[in-house]
C-alpha cells in the first residue's frame, strides 16, 4: 500500500494539514495551479486577546499566475509577522524552544517566492519539528499533460499510489469512479475529534496556524495532531 496526498502549499497551515502529511508515504505539493485570492496560500490565523487574527503576506492582486509564480516583492511583512508572533506567543511555554528556527526564517532570510517559502516551512515543520518521515515531492517533477481531475489522477498514478487521501472539500469536483478505474483507493480525510490543548486567549479555536500548537505544547504536538487516535494521553 502506497499512500499519496496532493495539496497546494499554504502559509504556516493548521494542524489538519500536517495530519494529512503524516498520513502520506509521499506528499506532493501541487503549486502549478491557479493562484486564488483570499485563500490559505498567503495567510493564516494566530490567537490574540481579540480572537483569531489573520496574518497575511502581501503578494498583490494579480490572478493571472500560478501559485509557484507568485512573487513576494516587499520584505517588510517578515519583521511584522515575527513581531506579532513574539508579542502574542512570547510567553507561551515553548516559544523560546522554537525561537531560533523561526527567527531565522523571518529575520535571517529574505523570501522572494511564496511557494518556495511555504514549501520550506511545511517541510521543516514536518521533518524537524514534528518528526514526520513522509517523502515530499513537487507536481512539476511529473511531466503532467491533463487538465483538472484528469491531471490529478495522472499525477497520483505516476506517483505510484494505491491509496489517495483527500480533504473533504475536494468532494465538489472529485469523481470517485475515476480513482477506482485507476485501481486507487480513495479515502476522505476526517478532521473531527481533535482534542483541545492549553491555548492562550479563550475561547478555544482549532482553525489557527500550527504555530499556535507548537508554541503551546511543544514536543507533545504530534499527539494532538494524530497520536490521540492511537493512545489515551500525550507522551512527552
């Protein structure tokens, strides 16, 4: 059984994204698709005393480009985002534990491409901070020729999948029979049941960046993403 997940890169995505990464033997970034405005590609949410707050990378309003073509022209956002993270999470239990890594991301480097930044962060958080062993690939490596669903099935097939895990939002366009015809088992991801964790600024909110989870529970983060399904309590 070879499980493949295909998904666009998002900016510091929520824990459910990393749950999908953990499910996969191979996770394929699908960034040679149309960029969508007001989506998760260039923004996410953090917790503040005023509730969940968007933090957004300014990338302009041009919709005639692929995600992998989205340039970041102004680096001022990097200091702004880092300052917001320090302000709202500086007193969290594990902020200092992760501070050297994220300070280097926001203050030590200048990012000029959105896809490059997103993929770097997702890989690093997955491999280095959550100890996920999934292999990462990029859809541009597969020489695709089809369109829309045909293109997705072609990609998953070329990746050698026998099992494809997808978020439920894709039910709007995925035809299960197309995967059955390709002898690929289609599984819909269930994001329900995530346990709450010690989070600043109640009420509790699940739909925030994974940074919220990391800064608050540190090494226990994997348990709150997938480990709870297998054991009764966090294992530090």
